[in-house]
C-alpha cells in the first residue's frame, strides 16, 4: 500500500504494480550505496553537532549504517523495488535495525538533495579513477615512444603519404590528447566539488544545519549557493559525459590507426594475440577486435551525452522525475570509458612494431618533396616558385617510375640550375625528420626533449 511507503501518508490507494516497477530506480542506483551511506553518516553527525537530534541517536545511526554497509558489501542485503531507490532501501533497513532513531536521520534533508549529493560523490570518486587509467595509457604510449625513438614512419594528411616522421612523435601526439583529457577531468572535478546537501526539496530547510561542516566531512571544497539550482543542476554530469566522449573520440582515432596499421597492406604493427580473435571460417584471420569494439563503443558514450542533454533541455526548476534518467547514462559512461582506457593501456604496452615496413612506407610517395622545396628556398627562390619546380619534378618522376632520391643530378638540373650535389643530403629520411627542430617538431632532439618534459610532469 502507498500508505506503507515513507511518502505514503497522503495516499489512499496502493501504487499500481507496474507503475511501481516502472518508476523504481533501485536496479541501477544501488551502486550508489557507499556514497549514500557516507553522506548519511556525515548528515547524522551534523544533526547531532547542531543539537537537532540527540547524540545517542547519532551513535545508533552511524553504527547502523556501518552495519548496512557491511551487509551490502557481503551480498547479504535484499534490495526492494517497493522501496523504489537506494535511499529508501537503506533508510527503511536502518529504521528496522535501530528503531525510532533511524526515522530521525532524514531530518533537514530531501531525497532531492540526497541524490544530488550521492551522484557528485560517486563522480568525484570515478573521476580520480578515470584519471589514473589515463595515466596508465600515457605510460604505455611513452614506453612505445622511448623503445622506438629512431623509428621513421610515413606521416599522412588525407591518409596520403605526406612527410616522414618519427613513430615516437606519433605516439607523443596521442599523449598530448590524453593529457588534455586528464585536464578536462580535473576541471570537471573542480566544478562539481560543491556540496548540494542542505538544499532540501528545493527551498532549503528550517533547521539550523551546518552545511560547511558536512562539506568538510565529505571532502567538498565548498557548498552550493542556491537551493533551487542545487537540486536541479546536472551540469556536472553532462560535463563529465562530455569529457568522457572526447576521451572515447581520441581512443577511436587511435583505434582506426591501429586497425589500419595491422592490415596486411600496412603491416606497421602487430597486436598481441591476447587482444585479437580469429574467424570461425577463415583460419588465417587475426582480427583486431579490441580497437574495433572501442571504436564502436564511442557512439555509445556519445548517445549517453545526447540522451542526458535531451532529458534536461526542457525541465523547469526544480527537481523533476525525468532527472532519474541521469544515472544510467552516467554509470554506463563511467564503465565504458574506464574499461576502454584500461584495455588500451595493456594492449599498447604489448604492441609490436615493424621498423622495416614503416621505413619502406616513409620512403614512398615522394615524402621528402617539401624538403626539396625548402632546399630551393634556402638557395634564394621564393617558396611558391620552389613549390612549382618540385611539382614538375614529381610529375616527371611519376612518368619515369622513379622517386626523388633516384633522380640524377642532370635530371635535377633540368628543373633548376640552383640544385647541386648536396640535394641528396637534404632528402634522406633522416635529414627530413631531423631538420624539423622547432618546438613541437618531429626531429629526434625535439622528441627526446618532449619525452623528458612528459616524464617530469610538465
């Protein structure tokens, strides 16, 4: 019967059974049990400190909640759909264990500010863990960069051979992406680091609560400043999923390259057998399932972001039941991004590279053509004139099935009398790579400097 529920005093008829099941959130929000209990213990201690409830009741509440925590972690807690959510399941169990004192716990708070607290506590914990997984992946990429510091590969634009680069430089590019991801997580954490408890249902509470005390107990930097916003704000959740979406986008781009590089056409890398599967019909196949699956899961996190934005876009202040739909996209995004980062960190660490194939790829496609243009500029030609000369040399080479380093000095002279024998020293792969010494360039000395900077945490 509705009247048996904590909110049932106003109701005369029982809740429709299907409505009860449809509106309940306990199947997914039970994972907030630890945060809910932490918040309730801090709230109870504050109520006791302020003289709102008796110290004896506080002791019973804290002991009872700690016992419930042990029961849940031991798998001995029976969650009830009839009690709707994690908050009412724990509160009902507490009252059953310690009696009247348990019923005093909810003094001065609402489920509205309680759930806002739980979600913030949960995401604060998870952001720290996500950031640690980002560090794991950065370390794996850094290991590959250091182990292959001299390896030259083709760099691409439009997926066409552009210029030779160091493989280590390519790995460092992804490190830059994931460093930004970690920075976004830090920014997100700073903005959500405010205690919403004390906002009540929407207007605050008549009890003389001490919100700063609760914030300090729970490790929040400050308290929220508007009760309406406190219970209706989910910006922090949207921001987290947005940051998670960008992480997944970066993982998806890396996935695409790993998939291409592991094909028989490229053969730049080989993924460990532990991260691949075979075919049920083609015995020769080794499929890069992990990067393919992560590439697919990216859309899943994007969908969570769009879903939560859509839930929130038309809601009036303050709390509305629609907001119950925030938890599943949050939980799914957390699980997906953590799993993807962890498996990528392990996979990248075990990845093997093929130096010969990468170098062969870098030597094709006229990858040092820009170096010839730069050579002519240093000889006094305007860059646009140099660009045209090299373009003609490339066209000639294509017609004669040659690459630029294979042209004779006489053939070079047919394009420009400024080209001398030293042209051959300028268009080797090593010369091309190591000439790019400006900050951020692919020269070995730049890459080594960046590796040291990353290792120093700068």
